[in-house]
């Protein structure tokens, strides 16, 4: 049964898929990607998530991320804990409404031998409209100020 604490996140729950994600950044070539996203709960006051992306041509796995979301009880304040496969972990905080979640890095740690440039800050927005979920991710690195990196629209598959 869903814990009352995560009811404001109910609109995110389920499995979502997209084939046409768009990646950009001033320092790299534009790219396309596919991604499957899952948000689920096990009755605890947190939502667990996974983001698994792939190259649409070769189908090879690309960026992968797993984590948890919690809500500060009695508020619309939300916190995400994310572990990225390229050696970075971060906590993001922000706000959730009835169809939108916005959060930004408040703390970040990277493996000492993670690839440069350093990710300094990540900002993400999820927005749900009917059976579609859009995510826009921007980031700041040691070389580049906060700039869009990802834009993707998922369809619900489960
Ligand atoms: C490059 C971070 C998600 C694909 C980069 C770079 C960083 C980064 C720091 C290097 C930029 C530079 O050289 O100036 C992140 C973060 C993500 C994320 C923090 C999630 C919040 C993704 C996703 C994909 C992706 C979902 C799609 C599959 C790429 C590609 C490059 C890149 C293709 C360029 C090649 C490379 O450096 O490996 N990303 N990324 N990223 N990212 Fe992401």
C-alpha cells in the first residue's frame, strides 16, 4: 500500500519509455538517446527510481542512474538522492506540485578518478501532461555554466 508521505509523487509512479531523447551541451556534439525510467515504492515513505539510457542505433547502454525521492513531511519540499554510473553521487532538493517536480543539486561527491570535467550542479524538471512525462536536465561543470544537457518526453508503458 502506498505510504501517505509519498502521495504527492503518485503522478510519477510507473514505467516510462522514450526513444527520442535529445542531448546537447556546448562542449560536445548533439546526440540522441533512448531511456527507460521507473518510479516505484515498496510501502515506505520514499520512491525509488532508475533511469537507464541507451544509444538508439547500437542499443548499447549509456548513462545509468538510480536513487530515492523523499518528501519533507507536511510540505511540498522534495529531496532526491542520485547515484550516476560515471562516478558521481548527488542530493538534489526542490519542490513538487500536482504535475511538476523541480530540483537542483545541494550536495555532490565524485570518485577521485571520475572523468573530467567535474559536474558541479545538476538541475532537473519533470512535468506530466496526460500520459506523457517530460524531463529537462541542465548542468554546470568545472568548464561550463548551467546549460541544458537533456530533453526527453516519455510515454507510460506500465
Ligand atoms: C557528456 C554529465 C546524463 C550522454 C557529459 C559530461 C558531463 C555529463 C559532465 C561532459 C561534458 C563536457 O565534456 O563538457 C551528465 C549528468 C547527467 C547526464 C550529470 C544526468 C543528470 C546523460 C544521459 C545521457 C548522456 C542520460 C544519454 C545517454 C552524454 C554524452 C556525452 C555526455 C553522449 C558526451 C560524450 C562523453 O563525454 O561521454 N555528461 N550526463 N548524459 N553525456 Fe551526460
